C-alpha cells in the first residue's frame, strides 16, 4: 500500500485514500434473483457472510440497463446523463449511420480508477469483454505499474498495452472461450493473484453475463458459476480487502410457454405504418457477443427523418402489448438521467416478459436454438445487488437509510463509507 495521501476528487466527489485495497466486482447480468436463490440454498457462504457482517441492499442501476452504460456509471461514479455512454450504439443524424459508443473519446468525465492512479495509487482494471477495456482505463498509463486487460484477449497482453504479459502462463489458466463461465472466472482469478503479488490500492473487476443469459437462477449452470464466484470473492476478502459487489443490470426471461422469444419487431411495425426509410430503430444492445441474445433487449431508440413526429410514433406503438413505456426524448432523459444528444426521438422500453428488435430479417436467432431468451435493457432489469463485506460507517448508514441506493455509488460507498 502507498502511504496516506490527500483525498482524490473525481467528477465532483472526494474519495479518501483507501485504508486497505478496495475491490469492486461488477457481476455482469447479476440479477438479484440469483443471489436470493443461492442464499436460500446456502451455497454461497462468503456472500452470505458479507451480507450479515457488512452491508447489503438493492440499488437502482443506470438506464438503459445495458453493460456499457452501467460499467461507465460505476467507474465514473455518475449517471448516464453525465458520462454520456447510453448504449453500444447511437445514430449519427448527420450521416444516418449507427456509431459505436465504446471509444474512450466518447466517455465524458474521469474514471475513478485512473484518477487514483494519477494521484499515486496502484490500480488494476480487468474486464471480460474487450469492448469495455479502453473506456474503463481511459487516461491510464500502464507504464506506471498499473494493469488493464480483458480476459477475452488475455493471450495477447503486452507490457506496453496492458501492464502485464504472458498472462496465461502467469495465471496457469487456458485462454477462456468467448462463451464460457471461465471468461469471468479468469478476471476474478487474475484479480486475486494481482492482489497477492502487487497489493494494488484499487481494483475493478468486470465480468460477463453469458451465464445469466443462458441459465435461470434455478438451473445447475448458474449455481455452479455462483459457487465459484463466491469462492473467489471469499479469497479476495481473505486478503484483507474491502470487497464490493454490484451488477450492471439484471436479467429477465423473455420467452413464451413454447420457449419462443416474445419479440416486438419494431422496425417492421413502423415501416408498415409510416413507410420504409422514414424511421430508424437502433438496438443499443448490439455487440460482437450476440449469439446468446440475438441482439434483442428491452430498450430501443427510434429516430425519425422528419416526416413522422415522435407523437405519431408514440401514439401508434404505445399501446402495443409488451411495451411498458414509449417516451419522447425530453421525457426519457428526465426520467432516467440520460444524455439528450445521444438519445433518439422516441425511446421504447419493453415489459419484463418481452423484448424489442428492429426487423425480423436483421436478427440472427440461430444462437438461441434450444434456449429460452433471457435478456435485459428495460426498467424491469435495472435493479442490482449492492453488497459490501465491511460495515458502513455512521455517515453512510444514514445516507443509505435516507435515499435510494444507486449502483454508480458503489466506489463511493466502498472507499468512503466502510469502517
Ligand atoms: Zn451486462
């Protein structure tokens, strides 16, 4: 540990110098229903101990309840409106082309981890999916002894780019597959080993939701994963670290009794009513990992070319079965703290049991064969766990009792709020 320093201010919040290493784990897709189930079964004893001896609540995640917006909320300590990453894609209305939102230049504000590094702390940021890596480590100079890599590309790590190399040999694990629980477990095992060997001050470990997309809380695959997760977080805590657990979003079953996904093909509906080319539906969940959800989520955006108004779109689709909310830009940004310059003309949010796609012909659902569709993006998947292995101090106890918890406060609580 580095000697005591002055507090570090990041995006308007002062973070004290950590008394012991702080590890924040983002359990991607970690819907509270998984923990409820496995706590009831008694098979996650370490997390059970955190809850009884530390602090636990259910927090509001950021909207839309997708991976990128919520990881950026957690790492900056701010809502989506402030950091600007409101999905994987937005539509550039100058070119009418979708723009991928994973570039660090699109992230507004600073990463807590990076600001600590710049203040003299040693930091580690590991993510399962490489798409998150550059934004998570925006501004981080790994030449100063920090580590930043993804398990997706663990075998490609270099000292110059990642602050670590020969990662597979060092950890003694094979390169995990893109669709495997090992992709997440690799992140946790690497975090444990770095904590043992280098004792950094701050670690951010972000997993992947392949398990939760694939298995419901009552399925064996999910239980196996959570038991292994529990073992890992227990070992982190045993290294005298403050361990904080949250999630980027939850996960809901969106299939019917026959096992087929309940999909609203929104672009097809809008084209039939208003004509082709008048509106563009963007599914901001779309990324390279689509086999397990077919790019179907609970939140989409509609842009209009101008001949059709937002009001007409809302009037046409707002009453459709399965749509929970259809809102104009100003309303959705106000309700869910989202940035207007990256919002569509209409935001459409699905009910818990339904998802929304663009055109049926644009989604490849072959990867879902034999599985029920489980996915996220809406309000129904925006509740996440918020767990600390250490008790809160009096000030943060009062704060937690007085206002709804937000998942983007997890670093604040872990660093400033624990005894
Ligand atoms: Zn996610």
